[in-house]
């Protein structure tokens, strides 16, 4: 099967997403909530594109839109840029301290509303951290509250009894919203402290190599 993206004919499999096809063919589509390890959810909507099918055009989230037949896709029309500009405006109001978001806002000429924001964080509620924690069968964090108070947190904002301190949530976060505080002896994440594993220097002069010891 073939689809056309920005005038480029691309081979694809049935039900493969537009974003997957574009990435394989080095065609850029901006995204924030997508990660290679997890299926798309269309949470951030930055990956929207225009799909033309039998003369009809619609805007879809490319990370979740499956290709079932030949269509034409445009990834950077003025209409799509307006959509992304609006989405980035809302994101900026929610996460004004995100450097990645700041860079994307500049690329799409989004006015700087960060000083008017009532929030001062980096989280865009993409949900990747929650999905990563669930993937390893821990589920120490989740989306809590609703509306403007919605956020990612542990139950009752208390240190989670099941969190293992693996840091998977922080590694997949696109905006660096999840912090890990480290000292020589411990690290703290989600308000819970974990002692660091003991290490010893390798022998035979390789003093720069450290070997983790099982506790």
C-alpha cells in the first residue's frame, strides 16, 4: 500500500499510523506525547496533519490515525500551523517553564504568555510517565483531579508505597517535569528517598569503571 505525504510517495502497511510512516521516511511531524516504546494516544495533538481522501480534507492526529487505503497527507499547511499554534498557546499557559515548549513556541510564532500563567511548572499532561510506570507493573503515579487542577501525582500526594525509584517516568518525560534529586548516598523522586547501591572500583587500573553490587 502507498500513501503520499507532502508529495512524497511512501510505502506502508495497512493500519500503520501516519506518524510511523512519516518517521520511517524522514518526514518531520512535531510531537510531545509520543514515545517509541508506547502506542500513540493523541494526547498533545501537536502531530495533527491534513488528510485528503476522495476530495475531502480532515485534520487528524497522525500518531493514532491508521492508514487503511491510499490518501494524501500534508504536514505543514497554514491551517495545520494555526492548529499547532493554538495548541502550543494552551500548553505554554500550563507549562511556562519548559525549555522545549519555549523553543517550539518560537518556531510557530506563539506570543509569550508565560508571565500571565498561574502555573509555574513544566508538565503538559501528556501521560507518558503514567504509561511508563504502568508498563513495568508498578503504577505508583496517575492522573489526579480534574479541570485546571489536573496533574500527575502519587496517591494523596504522599510518597508512594510501591514506587521503586527506577526513574522510568522521568526518562520518558518530554519536558523534564519530573525531578530526581541525588546526593552521594541517595536519590529522591516523588518525595520518596532511595539509598544508592554500593559500588566498588574495578581492579587492574580501570579506576573510572564502577561495578554495581547486588544488595
